[in-house]
């Protein structure tokens, strides 16, 4: 009932705003996709791992210096893979239908100040599909098999005040309500075994988690300073809030912990190349302990990357990522030094109606790998079909970071209509 009333309120707000607006835009995307497990999976060969149909609609209402923006997604999941947390189900307890209010905010922009209030998404950092400083918005861990990294961000309820200079912008965020990352808690979600398969018991719902209190003292705060120079761009970041993922006790109860982060990134163009660096420092961050509970350690994450766009429409991106925590790893559920490398290649053909792409990642400790191969074809300006293969392989000695996903290797057929 609450969720239905919220949707009605949003629709009425959009319609009333349109009466007084100078302009209004409406756009949408319809996507249907299905994915089947590959023969190299142990348990899911030939099984449907993905079966989703979604309708993504966006309203933009303009009036003078203001804008109202509303983005909603109506989703049907044939394999009942929605999170059983009561926050995404269209009807309580229904794991097939979901209604998401992804973003809903109003903007005001003056000469040097700007204000954005409401549910919003902000992408931080310059890494390609890697989370380093990009911690402001949580990731939807329940949809990691379906969505790309960019589409997996969730909106946060926030107030953003911006100071705009000639070549700089400073954003201040106040986030009064904590938004956790949805987890694959529904039994129909194939990622449930990936995340919880190694445990004797798994949480059944968010009732097993200790969420932060809904009070003023539990708010989150963030700041971003960005400068756009003739030779390079850079940004500085600061965040004080909550870790989006819970930490588990021995009996699989979960608790969310406070965290802080300071970070920076830069992008330096040089001819056909763009060199990117990004780093983040997390002082005394909570780390999952191997026997349950947590330990506090300083953590540093860093990335170096290069984008190359040679003649012929090629786009080639390579990255190296390091993740370091201080102290001994004997009590931690991870190693003190973890690192990986990624490579992606993309090339359009047939007057840019056909695009072939491939991405590859390897964790450099156990040499587990992830590979995605995709062919995307534009039937018209509005209709696109694609065929993709997601392949995950364990390392020679242990599963590693990507080997734990080996049972969700699949072929995905997708159709998209945009207007």
C-alpha cells in the first residue's frame, strides 16, 4: 500500500508540474532478455538464469532555472529472482514483479550555486566498471548478472548543494537516509548460491540484518571537488557514511558499519590516448573476519588505466587495480594484497549498425578469469538486438574472485526498444 501510494504521488507531482512547465520531455526503454547456463557450469547447464522484461520511463519537466526529473522501472522477472527484502517487490512477498523509483529529484541552477533535492544518482571516479571511489551510490548486488555496472547504481535520497566556478565545481551532499545494496536473497536468484553457497546457513531476508537507525545522527556526508583544465581533469573526494554491504556474524546475522573515505582521480589526454589514475584511502575500515565478525584495517585502493582510440573506430581500454589492507591477513576473510587487470575492446562495423565488443578480467593471485563477448546490431534507430556470452573460470588451484561465478556462465539474448 505504501509503495502504491508513493507511485501515485510521483505521477500526480509530474502531472501537476507539467501544467506550469515551459517544456516537458518523456522517454522510455523497453528491454526483454533471457539467459541460459552454459555446459561448463556444474549445476545450471541448460537452465534459465535470466528471464526479465522491464520498462524504464523518464520524465523531465523544465521551468526557467528548474527541472523535475523522475525515472521509474517496472520489472517482471520470470525466474522470481527479486530480493526478498520488501523494498523492491511490487506486491509484498512477490518475487516476480518489482517497481523501482530509481531517481526523483528537482534541480535549481543559478549563476554560481545549484541545488538538487531528492532521489539521485551520482557516478564518482574515472575507473571503467571498477568500484574504487565510486561508493556514494550503492550497487544492486541482486542484479549483477543482468545489469551492466553503470545500470547497477541505485539512487540515494540526498540534498546536493553545488558551487560552480569557471572551470571547477564543488558538490556538498547530505544523505539523511541510508540505502543498502540489495542482496540476492530470493531463492530464485542464481546469485544466491554465488554469494551464500559457501555458508552452512544463509540469511532469508533483511530481517536478519541490523540496519542503521532512522535518525538524524545516522546521516551520511560527502563532498566532491572537480577541476577541468586544458591539459587534464582531476577530482577530489571525501565521504563519511555507511558501508553498503553488511558484515556477517558466525550465525549469518548481518550488521552495517560506519566507514570513511578520501580519494582522488585524474584523466590526462595525449593524442589518441587518455591516461587515468584513481586512488582511495579508507582509514580503519571494517573488514570481514574469517570466523565471523569484523576487524578494522586501513585500506588503500588504486588504479592505473589507459584508453586508446586509434583510427578505424577501435576503442581499447586496459586497467590495473591494486587493493591493500594493513596488518596480517590470518584473521581476515581476504588477503592483505589483492590485484587484478582488465582489458576491453570495441569496434563498430556496417556503418556503425553492428558493434562487436569483448572484455576480459583476471585476478592476479589465483588467475581466475571473466570474459564477456557481445555482438549488438541496430535494426532501426529505436530497436537493438544483442547476443552476449559471459564466461567465468576458476584459477588453476582455487576459484579466485571470478571462479566463484563459474556456475552462472551463460549466453544472453536481449532486445531493446527506445523512444
